[in-house]
């Protein structure tokens, strides 16, 4: 999905101010937001767009990497819009585990959460 969005937003170059500004202006209008509005549980987990530091809204759960290329002991931002007690975004450090295993576990966790609530889900 990110590839589709990048090709249609004017984001052309990593670390380019104009590219990042154009992308951030529309990042809240995503497939995650559209499906959540339709009743899905949506979760974004993993690498987001280079140089985009803001957290897009609209997803049920946001788990984008803070440090993409640290495959062990990496950190992700977490924000859960469906849990009013969650509060502001917070970081979560994954220690002594490869990010592929960590992301796999989070995927299963969010799928189970959606199934328990009787909702379809989309996890990216």
C-alpha cells in the first residue's frame, strides 16, 4: 500500500523536504483509515516511509519502526486509537529478538484481538 501511495503523492526522494511535506499532508487518508471506518480492526506494523516522523491517524493500532535498520533490539512507536486508556504514542523496545519474529507476534496478537471482537481485520 505504501508503494501505491508514494507513486501518487509527489513523494520522490528520501529525506527531501518537499517529498516528506507532500506525503505527510495526506498520510491520514489511507487504506487503514478507510477500512477502520468500515468496521475493520486495522494495524500498521513495521517500516514506514523514510524521513516521515509523524504518526498517521486513522489506524486502530500504529506500530511503525523508530529505528528501521537495527534488526535486533529495534524500537517501534505504538499508538492505539481504540483504547482510550492508551494515551499518547509510546515507544516499545524489542530486545534480543529479530524484528521479523517481533512483527510476526504482533500480527498474531492483532488478528486474535479482531477475531475476539468479531471484526474483520487488515494488518499491514
